[in-house]
């Protein structure tokens, strides 16, 4: 199985949305299962692209039941036990302060952990995202998934800083 973490900002332009949909389609066409989080904007756009090749081309991780319905793809809500495990892993790797946040924030970041590792603990093969960056630091909640990918040497591509031609060349080379 091949996996692609596809996440990003909730606030994207209509052009960025169309690009994310196309990336989701192309990755699914190449046999990648899209891992995302059903957040508005980039997440849902990637998911919309992937489901053109079937619901099974998605793994959509939710922080809690009912998050941002309707679900586009196969939705999973990790149990409290799984979320606690994810928070522990985040605390040891990219977010040493995560336990000092509210429960809802921990669940959102725990969900991001599974966007990279899945429920089977298999790290994604590639990461595509849409997010502003400041000196290479990804902004917002997207940062959690991208940082987890980076520490696992997963190739990461921010679509904000690429031409459509470059994006398609990367996907073709996968």
C-alpha cells in the first residue's frame, strides 16, 4: 500500500482548491491512499480528488465523531486510547508542550499524527500540503503533520511554492 499525507490550510483560494483536487486525483490514480483530516479547505479538496477513484482511496482521520460532517471518504475516529498514544508520541517528537493544551487541541493534533502514520503505524510515502511558511516553518495545525513527515524523511511538497507543471512532474516521478 502507498500513502500520501495531504493536508493544509482551511483558507485556500479557488485556484489552490482546484490544484488540491487535481493532486488528489492524480495520486489516487497512481495507487496512493490519501490521508487527511476532513478540515475545510485543503483537506477536503485533496479528499474530493481522491474519491473520484473510490472511497477506498482515502483515510480521513477525525478528532471526534461528528467533526466537520459530511465526511468525504473513509472516516476514522481514533479511540481515546489511540489519541492518548498519539499525543504521547507528539510530546516525544515535535510537540513537547502538547499536554499543556486543551483536550480538543490534543485531539486535533492527535488526529494529525494518524494522517502520517495511519492506524497501522505505516508512515506515509509522500506529503503534499498547502500552508504559509515563515523561514521554512509551516504555519497552523498543518505543521504537526509536516514535521512528523520531515522527521521520518518523507518527501514534503508545499503546493503554494510550486507551479502546476512542477507538481505534476513530482507526482509523475513517484
